[in-house]
């Protein structure tokens, strides 16, 4: 693993819950990057059966100088396991090892591991410290940052969870070398998202560098992770608990979550569903007057170049509407969509079912 020089640092400013995001290559193997982690007798590294064989050893070796005991738990891999049964394995391990309320949890993996470990940390003994060590592009640019933790319910995605901030996010870019191409594309969806909702200059940059990102050019990935984290930090710093602004980070997610739960968790990757969901949400934005046809085409083209699907599965408009009413943003049964009101700016609003049906008719497979 390459040795990092000096990681880039982005701060999440949340008063006493503030924490740093460190971004660099080879960070996992360097104890000096863990100074923000509170002292404790024990740590539990939670990973999964895919990531653990790749990176647990390096992390455990690094942590062994800080903790008397470093325990490891491997969860089954996959979105389909982001549920109560798997969450319970974390509590079993914590109790089985006699872990106290100072024990530090480390989430080593993608967003599935990160969301579950965060939720376990929020609730074990009413809250223990945890650290995010994201190993997918998606987790490095989005899910590890900001403190949303959750598991899925068969009736709805991420329906059970808590806001609970980590003490540190350590994005080791070297781990992206082993990421399957499909997962890299899934991460690009959440990077592209930041353009239309917040920063069109970043969108221009992504368009210029999409080939480099797809080829895992280290400098391009480093910039994309850093700028994404900066944007997420700015939004979360203003609205930690999503009383308003933070909802813009869900651009494409209302349609995307319906695709994920409608097809069955794990059929489409989260990032794939979000990418395709952004195409539908952009089309809805155009129908509501926020952007023009050229903008929809431009966003669709970039999502396609990122290796993501742009035609939504044919679940049927009524099924989409039914699934989207379960979304957390819904109010009194009204679906609330994140739409672009002008390029680089997003708002949350309702939309007539008739228009949503037309958007679905245009955007779904025949
Ligand atoms: P994931 O966690 O399922 O990881 C994707 C796959 O890549 C898995 O098979 C994993 O084992 C494997 N993997 C991880 N790192 C690897 C590596 N370095 N090398 C090889 N394989 C590796 O999926 P994801 O895309 O990281 O996360 C998606 C989840 O994140 C969804 O459940 C979504 O709801 C959640 N999410 C949460 C937030 C939030 O704010 N909390 C934001 C966005 C997404
Ligand atoms: N990914 C959406 C959020 O963190 O708010």
C-alpha cells in the first residue's frame, strides 16, 4: 500500500459533534491519522466478507497500538443484509466481547456497513463512539459523512435509523483500487449529484474529467472526493437533521429508492438507482419549469458516460407512486420531490400525480 504524504482535510462543523474527514492514499496503515479517536480499552472493527480479507489486517495492525483489544466482526455482504438480523450480529459481538460504553466501533466497508455500524453505535449502551473508514467511492463521497445511519425495512428503504455523527471519517483512496467497476460507477452517481443541486462549476469539471474518473486517475478521484465532501460538509453544517436544506442531497433518491425497493434490494445498486432517479428528477424539474430540455439531455449524457443506467425499470406508474409515498420526505401522503429550480440549485416540492405519471411514461422501459 502506498504511503500517504499528508492527507487532505475537510471539517464537518457541528459544534461539539464536529469531526474531520481525512482524504489520502494509504491512510489505513498510518496510526498518526487516528488522533481524533477517543482512548478506550477496546475497539470493534466491523466489515464484511468481501472487504475484511482485503483491509482488516492493515487496520487492525494500525489500531493495535491504540487499543488493548481489537475485535473483528465480518457481516454478510450486500444491501439485502442491511436489516435487523444483521444489525443484531453487531450487538451480539459487542456484548459477547464484554464491550463497554467507551468501546470504539470502526465501520470498514461501503455504505451498507457504514449505515449499519453507525446505527449500532447510536444505540449500543445508548451511544458509543464510531469511526467511518469508507472503502467504496459512494461511501467516501456521501454515506460516511453527515451522520445518517439506518437499516432497510421490507416496506421502505432506510426507514429505521438515527442521526449519529462519527468521530472521524478516514477516506483511504488506495482502497478504491480493488473496487469493481460497477461499484465505481455507482459512486460516480453521488458525485454527479452535487453539480445540479449545488455547484455547476463542479458539474463542468466532472464532465471534463469523467474519463479520468472512470479510469481511476488518482488526482481526479482525489479532487472528486474532496469537493464532494466539502459540499456535503457545507450542507450538513447548516442543516444536520434535514429540517430543510439537507433534503437537496436526496436529488434522484425518491425515484431511486422506489426502484431499489420495487425491484428488491440489491437488484440495482443504490448508486445505479440514484443515477437513473436523477434522470427522472431532472425530467420532472423540466416539466415544472426549473430547467430546460438541454439541461436534461446534458445530465442524462453524463450519467450514461459514468456507466449508469438511464432508463428506469418498468414497475408501472401506480407502483412507483405507491412506493414513493412511503418515502421519508412524504408529508400526509403527498410525495415531495427534490427538483432543480435552476442549474446549481434545488428545492423540495410536491408535483401533480399526472405530471409524475408522464415523467415515468417517458423515462421507464416499455
Ligand atoms: P455497499 O456497501 O454494498 O458496497 C458495495 C460493494 O462493494 C459491496 O459488495 C462491498 O462488499 C464491496 N466493496 C466495498 N469496498 C470495496 C473495496 N475497496 N474493494 C472491493 N470491494 C469493495 O454499497 P455502497 O454503494 O458503498 O453503499 C450503498 C449504501 O449506502 C446504501 O444502503 C445506501 O442507502 C447507503 N447510503 C447512505 C447514505 C447516508 O447518508 N448514510 C448516503 C448514500 C447512500
Ligand atoms: N445522502 C443524503 C444525506 O446524507 O442527507
